[in-house]
């Protein structure tokens, strides 16, 4: 429903509900409260004057957030964290005196950001796995269908439709490995204090360094992390944001490569993205079947790739223990990158699930170029029959140029085989020459490569993340 205020297209048109929730106010502020509970519980267990009754009270009110009240407090205090401390405290009057005890704003802000980024990466990982599964089915089905290979978008040696799909999959596999690395290596900020010295907590624990360290360990454990960053200023290093967005940009790059290839194949009328019964390709040209899904992938991917520059600049320009010029940028660049990659993978999955292959068009294109590609085999056959390899090479060069002129300048079919049949240097009939024009003879190990890749690289991934394959598919919004 249209409104009179701006709404991000990533929210209204592209991203899934599950990714949108991760960057919602409910997720953010309920995570703040979970962190305050974890802090209070650890402080209680380590001997500070925090009671079980206070911890229980905090736990009972993690999700009932009064945003209107928080807005009133923020307008008064001009500080978002303290506004939520007071809003939480009004619900938890017994616990109010110990909420946020010893902590600074980044305790909830930065730790929440890490938690949400990790959960976002897990969603990305699961969608990558589902795309790989769809492409695996496609690659297996078309593992032996010969098609023109291209270098510089000029016809080169034959490949197969399935083998080309493994190239797309291999890049996604690299992305998956990078996503897994990011998930496993993300660390909480922990409870570092205002400049990262933990001075406030050392004061609370009367100089007991062991308890200060144990406090962080317990908080991390409750929030599902194995470790906290070893040292920090007030914030975790913004290189962490850069690393995460670089990982997302890698996914965008791979998806854009796939979508670009498919747009070119659509132009060739060889392989197309799904096209719905009532879909309109153009408002002016009713016959058109534009590859709009793949164009959208490329468009969103371009945004993500550029967006990765935001945390790079932020990291480079942080002053000493912290400055606040990261905050406004971070609020936009990180969520939008996740939402855009989520949208990209939703579209990728949709396209990969419904690819339309036109074997007869593919075959026609192959046969138009195959005489040139078969010329080396023909030359070897002619040599076996007593021909001179060097002389035959020259004749093929000359005749290929003549056949090329016939195709490009006169618009005629490729008649290289006819020209060879008429040339006594080859000593072969047209039938003997035509016998070399079997596309399957020129695809090398493509079918075997596909099967080996699927068995050795993809099958273990699909087995490892079998649960992700059973998740409900995300429907495209538009």
C-alpha cells in the first residue's frame, strides 16, 4: 500500500521477511535486553550485588518493548541506549538499579551488531546451499549437451550446458566457504568498557582480573559465542564490518556473473530465465521476453559491490579508541547489504529452479561453427591418408577464411566442409568429412567433470546442510 513517506525498495519489493526481521527494531532491542540479562546474570554469579529476582524480572520483559515510551525518553535524553535503559527500567523497577551496570553503549550496540550479522550470514549460507542444489540438478541433466564455448564472446571449443553450470556453482562454493569462515570467526565485543580497558568492571570486582575475564566468557557463552575480541577500543574494529560486507560482495559478484551469462544466453535464445504466462516483457513490444530477473540480480549486485566500500572507508578513518562518524553510515550500509544479497539469492533461486533450455537452437549454433572446430581432426585424418600436414594446415587456413567471408559478408551457411570436399589435397569425400561433425566428439571430459564435481564438491555440502534444503522457499514479492 503506497504511503506518503519514503520506503526502501529492499523492504517493500525485494528482501525476504526473515532477513527483514533480523534488521527490525524488535530484533535489535530485544537483543539489547538479552545482553543486559546476560550481563546481570554473570555479574550476579560472580558475586556482585545483583539478585536472582532482578534477573528474573529482566528476563520476563525481554520482548514487551514500548517504542513510544522509548522515543519520549530519547527526545529528552538525546541518547538511544539510555532511553531504552529507562524504558526497560520502568517495566523492571526492581532491576532498574543494576541495568547496564559497568557497561558502555557499545556493550549493547556492537554486540548486537555482531549477533545480527552472524544470523544474517547463516541465512545467506542456507540460501546459497539451496541455489547450489538447484544448479546441481540442472548441471546433471545437461551434463552431456554440447554447446558453444566462448572466449571473448567468440565461439571457441565446445563445452556442455551442464559443465558451464558448474562454473557458476564453483564460484558459489567459494562464497559458501567464505561465509562459513566469517560465521565461525566472528567474535563478540564482550564487556570492554568505555575505552576498551575494562576499568569499570575491574572497579566493580575490586581488582579481580580473573572475574573481569570470566564475566566476558559467561556473556559470550550465553549469547552463543566461543570468544570475544582479544583487545578493542570502545568498539570492535570496523574491519569486522568490512570483512563481512566483502563476503557479501563476493556473493553478489558470483550472482552477477551468472545473471550476465544468462542474459547473453537469452539473447542467443539458447537458455532463458523463467517467463510466466501473463508476464509482459515490454509495454511497447508485446513479443519481447526480457531477462528482467537476471537484470535485477545484476542491478542489486552492483549496489552491494559498491556498498562494501563504506566500511572500508569507515575502518580507515576511525580515530584512536573511537569516533562516532561510523554510526550513521553503519546503520544504513550493513543492513542494506544484507537485504540486497538476500534479494539477490531469492531471485537466483527462482531463476535456477526454472531455467528453460532450447536444445535445437543450441544444436544449430553448434553446427554453424563446428566445421571450423573439426578442422584439426580432419587435418589429422588427412595426414593418416598420406597428406602433408603443413600443406593441409595452409589449405584449411585459406578455405576457412573463404567460408568465413561467405558467412559474414554474404550471409550464407558455413560451407567449409563443401570446400574441403572439393579440394584434392584432403582426398576425402563429403560423407567422410561430415563424419567428423559429431558435437559429442568435441566436449572433452565435460560429462565426467560434471559428475566428479557434483560428487566430490557439492554432495558433501548438500549433506552437511540438508536441513537448509527443507526450508520453505521464499516467494518473490514482484
